[in-house]
C-alpha cells in the first residue's frame, strides 16, 4: 500500500510540458515568428501559435522549425498545416465553398439580428390581457351608447 502511494506521489511530479529550444539562426526564428502569427492555436482558438504557451502550440512551433531546417518554403509549411489540421488552422482561410461559412457567417448573423430587431420594433409590444380587455370594454361601451341614443 505504501509503495502504491509513493508511486502516485511520484507520478504527480512527472507531468511536464514540452520545452522549446529556439534555433540559434535569427533568420529561422524570424520565419518561424511570421508563420506562427498566421496560424491559429487549435487548443486556445483565439490566439496564434506564436502567442500561445499550450503544449500543442509549442509542438507546432517545433514542427515549423524542423521544416524550415529541411529547407521547405513558407507555402509548403502552411500547406502541411492545412493538410493536417484543416483550413481552421489559418487565421485568414482561403475564400472557397468549404470556408464560405467562415467568411460570410458573421455578416449573416448581423443581418439576421438586425432583421429580427426591426421586426420586433415594427410589430410593437405584444398585447397582454389588459389591452384585449380594454378593447372589449370600449366596444361594449359603444354598443351601450348606441342603444341609449336609439
């Protein structure tokens, strides 16, 4: 039992994040930074992999560094990332049928919200029981006044 507890305690200290080893070549790091600012962190989704400290972002930067070292062009590296993770990894995905919702979705939502707002304003406040009752009372009063006049 004591051995199991010791192993569990040791396992808590065994969790470690991958560490990033920068390339000493400033050109490589400059290219890496440029590419990393164009790619979205798939874990954070609102940060670039250049800004993220998530383990996946660290791994993606390492992959980019490796591919730069292999002599691949920026387009080839972007293509590799898109092939592996889809267009969502790009902050500026290409405009095509598959990404149409990414490009037009925000505009459609805004137009839909404005149309709904305009409809509600034009329609006015819905009548409650008080409004209906007052209409019935007014109609009844008119009928009574007509009877009194006749």
